[in-house]
């Protein structure tokens, strides 16, 4: 890969401006967007090189055919959780390709707008349900190139997702020194208390039947002496999600989690809702060519309890700023 954004090639003024944004200055949103332009341009280059490399890899190893030929020696209706894990493993090699480029870019912009490097200058980011780790790999490179003391820890349910992420991490040597990959359920993470300055959970919470326990884990992982920020993206589709066999038979049905439920549970765990945004797009904008319908929630852990209730403050996800993609 080439063309990756290199802080060392920037002038001192440019470097200071970008680091100022990453450390959350009080600039206007327009000023933030202007300062973020080089990072977003670089993410665009990084994304397309990653997706092209993944596409070539899938064609060579037959991933496209194998994902439709999942052989299981058990009854998926008897062991649905095992079936879900085996399904993620079968789909892992192709998973980076099911998202549209515009969704990747909008998601990255949404995170960067609110991304905050603590005053300590150290940044420990834990990502739950990290999947192929495209965002996480980019952030690891960004923080390492900016010479910020950092660690990015990626947690995903199945080992094959970790292998896909290792492939993506190693696309552009020199190898990253600040990224770890762990296979684990997000509702029970093998990491110590207070090991994170921030937690990212992108479009994964709705796939966990124990999502309330996962929110408890988010609270446990955040360091009470740091910024304690949670960057959370969730599906807001109203239809139930299904996991099907290769013959099209429904085996697992996942009822959608309502955004108010999630924000109530966050408050129950001492999070204060700082920002919400609805992200919508028509046919072709979402996964596998479907519609895009997600919510972004920025929450801050305040251990003495939420500073206010989102219900009393009228933080209504339906009234949050709307960004549209596609048709």
C-alpha cells in the first residue's frame, strides 16, 4: 500500500492543527471538518486499498463459494449460538465487502468529529465486536504516526475475524506496534477493569443476546480517571434480524433493540448521553445492498450517575441531526 497519511511529512502548523482537533478543541463543527479533511482523504485511500486487497484474497481462496457451503454436524435449532458463531466464521473473509464505501466514510467522519485524545496524551481504545477491524487499524496507524502513546484492542466473537484483521493490519508495513486482537464475547471480555480511555462498539451490539451485560462490560472497561467515552453505533431497523441456513430456513431470530432501551440501559450504568445522530440511506446504501438505518450514540461514563436523564433533556434520536446517503 502507498499514500498513507504521514504526520512526519506535515508542516509543524498542520500537525498541531490536526492534533488540536484530535484533542478536542472548542472549534466550530465547520472548522473541525476542515481540519479533518486530510485524515478523511487518507481514510478514503486506505479503505479502497484494503477493500481491493480483500476482494483479491477472497477470489484466490474461494471465500465467495465457501460462504454458501457451510457444513455443520449438528442441528442449528438445537445449538443456535454455535450456529451464529460458525456463520460469522464462514462469512469473515468477505465481511469487509458487505459494507458500502460511503457508509464506511460516514461512520469514520462521525467518530472523528467526536474523537478525543485524553489530556494525558495516552489513548487506549477498546473495540467490542470489531469484525475485520478496518476502523481500528486506521486509528492504530493514525495514533502511532502521530506519536501518541496508544493501544488499540480489538475484541470479536470468532477467530476468523481476527485472522482477517491480521491480514489488513499487515498490508502496509512496518507492522503496527499498538494493536492487539482478542477472540471473545463482548458480554464477558478477558481484559482488566479500567483498561480503556474509550470504547468503540460499531454495529455489533444488536447481535448479542446479552447486550445488557455487554453494556456493563463497557462500563467496567473504562478507566474512571480518564475521559470514559463510548462511541456506539447500532441498527435501528424495525424488522427482526434472521440467521438462515444455506437453504433459506430461519434458525435464529434477533428482535431489534430499540434506541430508547439502549439509552435507558446506558443511564442505568451511569452513562450520560452526550450526542445522538440518526444515519439513514436508501436502497444500496446499507449492508448487502439494503437500506442504511443506524443510530450513533456518544456517551460519557459518570460514575456518580448520569448528569441528566436523556428523557428529561429530550434527547430524541428521531430528532437528532439526520445524514442521508443513497437514494
